[in-house]
């Protein structure tokens, strides 16, 4: 059983394959590649089946939407579950749903019972399973590996998937053309069962919280608040949603390109998908070299331009070879963007909330992909395939320009592990549901006031995103050196969670404030609790507890 690795202050590992030295990560990663192979074969089968039983471009494009829309709807719930329950068990449950969907498709295909809406329904069920597996698997990377290995691990996950993508669709096209969808669905089901067996055999430790689990609604609210107050995460989410909205035209319309523009069948479609995967694989292997040469923002802009060039090429060419080369360029841009944004969210998130921040990122990115699949299918059906691809290319260039408003910051290796907190002793038997009012008093010399106020904005952001409510700063009118920071938490348990969530990086701010305090003394912290005004005189008195940090 692998142990939870401590935070590592050294720079991110430059070795792409270093995470494979960990036996647990290696086993699950390899099994994931096998299941990805099955997923791609099933995707080819479903996409081509839809292209043959429906003449609607919208229905063909909705195959992509059907697998991503459940992620948009369910991912935030999945993230809350991943942060409060066993991520391994959540992965197992999600892949079980995917396997069930594939098995049911196999049975119905064997009986010859299928129609466009039924195909979309089972594709949607598989997407629902994926909505629970992705946040749990990606959040587990930080549990299994050292923090400095996370960027390489995320790259490996993407590289592995795209390595399979470089051959999986072509093999899927051969399987569908030679043996039909029934065989493709059966092979996919077996690969999912192989991954379930691997997850059942492998276990890993996760640092447990000393506090009770949060209620699901509270966990979702806390994750949303943390995300809303984190500029790096918000920028990554916005760019991901826009990139998904515009670039999904490449994959959503590819069956139509293969069928109508190139006059091919499932083998041609598989070759085109293989071209996309080959480009993604090559760039994924070189991703660490690219990161050392260019900033993540520059890479994201170039990736958007590459995907735009891919769309234009697909709109103008009638050659399978040219289309495959263009798709290699699009695949390269695809993997650079998604890998960079995924790592940005992971490194900006403490362990207590990483499942939720990733799930919000996946939800909105998948929402963009689902909306884009419908949008470009509608444009292709009402106007033309070439028009849809050309407009999509122009939109991707506009997304590249959003970097001026929503830049992706360079990855930082700050310490996001919990700092540790000792629960204070109280004079009363306080119930966990009772909420304290927290007051922290500072004595700031006049010479330090400007520096103190500069730090307060960051202090408010840090405290608010871990649970502080109604935060404010007051200055005493009679003693101008006395400043009081005040905030509330809904319950005593929320106050304990707030302090357990503060990371070593957050505590560096406390040290800077301590240096500004008069004499370098710790500020005085007061904990109070309100009592109803209609209570007895004994209860009418606010309860206070004083301690120094």
C-alpha cells in the first residue's frame, strides 16, 4: 500500500515518466489506458452507428454532447463526494456505471434493438459514470504521488489517453467495419471490467481529517466559495469553458467530415481520429520541454491558434492525408490546453478542496463542450459543414485573445498542505452547531499602517475562501493604533474547519502581519458567541474566551 507523500518544496519534476515508479499509480494508469482503448472503440462505434441510422447532423454531433452533459450536471456533486468520501470507492462506482452502460448496449445491439435516442441515452449514462470517475481519479493523483510529481502525472494521464487515441479509433473503425457495433461494445465492456479489477486490488492512504464529514450541501457551497475567491482557478475555468465551446467542433463534426466531405467509412473516420491522437501524443511527450521554454499562457494561445488552423484545413480539404495532418495539429493544441489548465487548477487547490475545484472546472468545461457540440451541429445542418468549421476557427482565435483579460498564471509550487491547528479549550460546553464571533486585535504603529492595510486585502481573501463570513476591519476611534479584525462562522465546527484548512502558504501572511504588530507580539484573539435576548440574565451575557496565538 502506498503511503501519502509529504509536500515537497522542490520544483516540479521534469521527468515525464517519473510518476510511473510508483506501483499504485502505474497499475491504475496502465489499466486506465486499457479502458480508454475500450472507450475509444465504443465512441467510434456509437458515432458511426449514429451517422448510419440518422441523417441529422445535429444528432451526430449530439453524441459528443451526450457524454459531456452529465459531467456538467453531476460533476460538482461528484467533487464534493470525492473530498468527503473514499476517492477510490467513487472511482469504482463510476466505472461500474460505465461498464453497465456498455454491457446494456452490447445486449441491445445483439438483439438488434437500437434507435438514435436510445444510443444517446446509453451514451449519457456512460457520461454520468465518467462524471464521478474523473474528479476522483485526478484528485487521487495528489494522494498517491508527491506534489512535485503532479504536473508530470497529469501530463502522463493525457499522454496515455492520446497514445491510445492514436491507434484506438483506427482499430475501432476496423472492428466496426469488419465485425459490427456488437463486437465493439463487447470489447469495451471487457476493458472496463479490467480497470474495475485493478482498482479493487490497489489501495492508497489518504490523510484523514480530524473533523466530521461536511454535509453535502455545505461541501458544495464551500467548494464554490473557494473557487469564486481564487483568481487562478477562475481564469482556468473560464478559458476551459470557452476553449471547449469553440474547439469541440473538430471532434463533434468529424464523423460528418469523414462521411460527406471525404466520402469515407468507419475506417477513414478511425484514421482521422488516429491523426488527432498522434499529434496529441507527440506534444504530450514533449510537454515538459515546452513548459520550460514557454509560459503556460503563451502555450494556451498557440494551442488555440493550432486548433483554429485545424478547423480551417478541415473546411477546405478533400484529402484524407491533409485532413489527418491538420488533425494532428488540432490534437497537439487540444492536449496542451487541457493539460495546462488541469495542472493550474490542481496546484492552486489545497487537498481539502481539490476534488471540488476540479469538479467545477470539469463541469463548466464539459458544459462548454456540450453546448459547442449542439451549436456546431446546428450550424452545419442549417448552413453547411464548411461554414460551421470556419466560424469555429474564428471563434477560437477570439478565445486566444481572451488571454489579455484572463491570463493563465505560471504554475507555482507553493505549500498547499494544512498547517495544523490545536483546538482551543473553552470555558463552556459549546455545542458543535453554535457559531462563534471571532475578533483579532492588532496594535499597529502609525508607520506600519499603510503596509498593514495592503496585507488586509489578501487576509480577507484567505479567510473568506476557507469559511469566514461577514469579514470586516475596524479602527478604534480613541486608540488609533488599535485595529480589530472581525468575522463569523455559522457553527463551532465551521470555525474548526476554517483553521484546519489554512495552509502553510496562508500562514505566511500571519507572519507578515505579526512583524507589523507593535513589538512583534502576537495579536489577541477573542471568541464570542451570541445569546438570544429573551434568555435569562445568565444566558444573556456573551461568552468570551481569550487566547494568544
